[in-house]
């Protein structure tokens, strides 16, 4: 999952959406227990699940209609929820793009290094750090700019995700994604501003890397 979505919004209402998966847009179905709310540049999705409300927040990227998932929280269903409070989230529970080390966004990475080699990976998943194990068709390395590059061999091409530690806190946040297929590529901008997110992103290995066969 890449956490990139394309929403169709008409008259302030979400009428449909698609998820970016394996280099293509896949249509999703709006279920009866789902509710979408448009708030400025954000879209909030609420879904009832086993006595809880799962709340997912999406922020607009520079690509028209394309949003990135930035936070996911859950809370118990209460009588108050049936009132006009639906669709509103406590700002303290929100995770914003470019957040600090205390509030990393979804899919951020932390790596352990030993003698210039990546020896361990952790990924932010649903608000918690979890150990990430690379698949045999995945490869992770630091490029010459100090960015983390994750390559995933998919059917018909390679999905490339780039992560950057912008403030030196050791947390690499996703900044761009590219799918290369038969010499052509499609680049998805992860909320960056001021031009193509891949501009200046170096994909060459800097002698520090690991693939699925080497790590865990």
C-alpha cells in the first residue's frame, strides 16, 4: 500500500475514490458504514468497526485530486458521536506532513546502521513503530544525497520510494514515489511544494544498502 488516493469531490462531497497500487489507480467502494468529510485541503474518513470509529485523515498533494494518508486514529463510539461532532478530530491527535520526531507521518522509516551498513528497519504503521522485514524483491539503500531509497520489483516495473531526514532527527519521511515501466515512469508527489518532488533526488547507491536476502 502506498497511502496515495484520488478523490472525486462534487459540491463539497466525496462521490468516489481510488487507491494508487502497483503503479495504477484501483477503484475503491464507499461502504455504508463510511463517512467522508471535506475540510479545506483535508479529507477525513470515518468508518465504524466493532464499537469503534476509525478516523483517517488525508492531505492534498500538489497533484490535483491526489491525497496522501497522514494519520489514523480510533476511538470508542459514544452517544455524543451521533450528534454534529461527526467528522471533527481533536487537533492534538492529528499528524501533519513534515511533522517532528514526536509525530512522524505514516510509512516513515528509521534505520539502524553498523559500519556503514543498514542492519535494521522500523516503519511507522498506524501510529506505532514496527519492525520492517524486506521481501526478496525489495532493496533499501542510502543514496549519495543521504536519502533512503526503497525499490520494489513489481509486475511490469519497479516501484521506487524516496525518504528524507529533513531535520536530522533520524526519521526518514516519504517525499516521492515513482513507478518505472518499460522506460516510462510515473511520479507521485508526496505533498511537496515548488515543483517536481523527484527533482534533485539522486537514486545512485552510496555504498550503503541492503536487500531482502541480506536483511533479517
